């Protein structure tokens, strides 16, 4: 395997496309993503993640015109692109193989097959995708009036005039000021953290973010209308079609123009705008280690900003704000990030979970120490004389193999802490129960349940296996929102969680395909299972917390 991996790394590094200017490569990415969004109405995450590995290797950050970026599409050799995308995808897969989550089998001298190591590994991965997806931010269908755009755009298209979505200021402003158009996400970041890192307030961050979301949505709305015009008139790939489409899939603006527009909408300060750009704008030399982070929504070259409007809303969650600090050594030290986990993030997660339990009649208690450890949260069910002990890990949802493995390690830490409590003698356990809930007169015969609480998912098959082995229930605040209303008593929780995950999986489709990576001297097949139609979970009102 090591020889194969070395060959793929060498092929990746030597790919001619990586020598092209970043705007050329980014433009191709934007075209693929935007057309996929227009076709399927969903962001193609299976495209985004490989491109993080591609952008990670780009070194030429020279500025280029939109016209030259459009022309560059004809210069990219399709065989080179096929190899580039294959290498990027395999960079995602190999860490899973090394950690024995996926298997790699050689058949003959040149053929290789990648699959899950077991049925359980497949089940656990799909379960984790579901519970993670249900905890992601939601950008609802923004209330707006596309008909107010249509007539103006139609006349411009007939005249063969290019589009400038920022020119529709009234349309953007109406969308921005509509109180129903808000970015919905879990409160994983307490308000005080925003001021800790330099924003004047949490609200200023959210105002600026919503303004960018509305700008991105306007570009998407214009793109839909232009795309329909190109299709109806069969002028794709024509000089006129390229002119009309230019600047929509990949937008390019002067930083001063974008800044002026955002500040005009938000009335925010220059300082808050610059603070926002510190975390969500990426410049030359700042693109390393992207495979451990996320694709930046905005790229700055000189005084120009490049962005893909189709994915701007998707990339502006608080989770990505934290990742931009957590995986940057300078920022991590500057903002004392590690201290904030125990000081702010875990308490915020525990408060959210506590409110769910209390809303359904269960008593709760925070942080009780025992010899050898601490229980983060306890909940008591008087009806069944049951106590659930909960270990919390304020984790962020994973977008790569390395992050999934690290997430699993954090969950394993919580499992180890739970087991240490299980090993206490009966008297020590009962003493802690009485300390947590003094009103309990008799702790004899308490039914003890255990859970691990995270912000989203629970890692790889190894952490899921350990949860099952020790009868520890995986919970997050989305699960609690969906499950607790249907629990007559606390002992119902474990079974209800399992049933909920299966019910959510039944709402969507799973597409099983064989990915083909045809490389010089080697052909690699990967059995791939991907969930489709995640919007159905939102429609079923499973999303959020």
C-alpha cells in the first residue's frame, strides 16, 4: 500500500494543473459546483472536500481577469483533471485505510479495490453522517421576490448585456431586512467568545454573515435566470453565452466594492468587517493545511476578492469560524483557544442539553466529581428511579478523515471516563447520586444509564463500536429534541435514539456506486455509499435543536 500511496502522491504533486494560476483552478471549481447546485438543488459536498486537497497545493496566486479565467477552461487537459481529481479523492480515502476503517485489496498487478472493512463499519459511517447532518446549520429558503428581478434581467439578456448582481441593491436590502431570513444554527459559540476574538458583539458577526448570505443568494437567483436563458436559446459555450455567464459562477470584486456594499447593508464598523475577513478570507500562502480546515468562502489576491456564490451560505457557519482558529497555530495561541473549550464551549453544550432534559420533566445536575474523574451532567427520572450520567465533548463536526478520526478519539476519551465511573464501588456511586440530587431519599436500586454528548457526530466505527459495547448512548442536542418528547421515562432513551436514527435513514436514499480511479499503471475501484436528498430530513422537521 505504501508504494501505491507514494505513487499517487507523486502523481498528485506533478500534475500540470497545479502549476496554473489559482484563479483558473478556482474558476473550474466554481463552474462545477454551481452547475451541480442548479441541477440538483443541493451543494455537492463530494466535490468540495477533494478540492480542499487541490487548493492546498496551489502556489501561483497571480491575479487574472474574468475573461482569461473563462478562456482557461479550454486549456485544462481533461486527462490531467481526471488524474488530479482521482488523487485528491484518494487522499481522502487513504487515512481511512491506514486506520482500518476501509480495506484495500489488490487483485492482479494493477487493480485495487477499496471497501468498508465490515458491514458494521459501513453502518456506523452512515449513522454518523445522518446525526451530523441533522446538527448542521440551516440556511432556509430565503424569502424574496425573484419576479422583481426577472423583468430587468430579461431585458439585459435580450440586449446581450452582462450581469452585475450587486447592482440590485433594493432586492438584496429587502432580503437582508426580512426578519425571517436568518441563518439558523446551534449556539455552539457563546456570545462572549465573539467579543473575546475581537468582534464588537455576536450580533455584529451575525449581521455581517447574513449580508454575505444575501449577496450570495442574489448571485444564485441571477444565475438561475441566466442559465435558463442559455439553455432555452442553446447558447452554452458560445461567445455570447460565455459573456452572459461570466462573473456569476465565480464572482470577482474589488475588496473595497464588496466591503462598501456589506457595510451599507449592516451599518457595521470597518473593524468588524476586517475581523470577519480575518477568519473567512484566505490569501496567498494561507492555503496550506486546508484539508484539515475548510474551503474558505472568499479568496483575496491583491485587492480583488474571488468567491463562489453557490457555496457562500454553506461555508459561513460558526463551526468554520472555530476551525479557522483551531487549526491555525498563530490564531490558536493568540485567542487562547484551548482554554476556551473548557471555559466556554463545553459549558454552552451542557446548558443546551440541560434545557432539553428539564423541558421534559427531568431533574439535572452539573459537574460532580468522583475519585478519578468527573461527571459533566446528570439527569434524574423520578418515575423510573433512573439516573443518566453524561460525558460531554464539545466537538466540531468533521469534514475529513483526519477530523473524523480525531473526533472519534475525543469520544473514546469520554467512554474511558464513563468506564472509570462504572468501576466505582456501589457506595461511591450512591454518594455521588445523593450529592447531585439531595432530594432522593433512597439511592438503592437506581437504574444507571450512560451517554456521550457531542455537538454533532461521534467519529469512526471504532468509537461507535465502543459505545455499543459498553451500552453508552450517543446523544447530541438534535437527538434530544427529537427523542425526549417520545420518552415516557429515561430508560426509553437508548432504544428511542436507535429507532430515530433508523427512521431518519429511511427518509432518504442511499446511492451505492463504484468509483473508478484510472491512473497510469493502476486502476482503483472504490465501493461508495452516499446519502441523497438530505433536504427530506429538513422537510420532515428532524433538523435543528
